[in-house]
């Protein structure tokens, strides 16, 4: 029993480290790549949450009501997220 607990502790630490690394890469993606692109058109982008399966962002400024927002989300944000975070990550828009 003690071995199983030790193994799960190691696995938990490994999962935490992987989650921390993913969050670090997601923050860098938003701050260094996406924010300048979005700001060039007067918009703003914020990282709401990140998990192994999904990246949730919020668009504001001129992007908030823009009819081209779905194209920005899929063509810019999702494409960059797939490159930086992996091809399986889903990008979602937070309305809050």
C-alpha cells in the first residue's frame, strides 16, 4: 500500500509539473505572440484558463463585438495555440 501511495505522489508531482509547464507556455503565447497581434487592431486578449484539453480566452476592446471574432479565434488564436501547445488543444471563447 505504501508503494502505491509513493508512486501516486510521484505521478501527482509529474502531472503538476506538466500543468505548470503548459500554463507557462500558454501565458507566453498570449503575452508575446497573441497580444501584439490582437492589439494591432485595437483589441485585447486575456488568458482565462488552461488545461491539457482546452485554452479559454477572452477577447475585449474592438474584438468584443467584431463580426470577424470567430475568424480571429480560429485563424489566429487556435492556429498559434496548436503550434505552441499541441494540436489537440481546443480553444474556447469566454463571454464573461
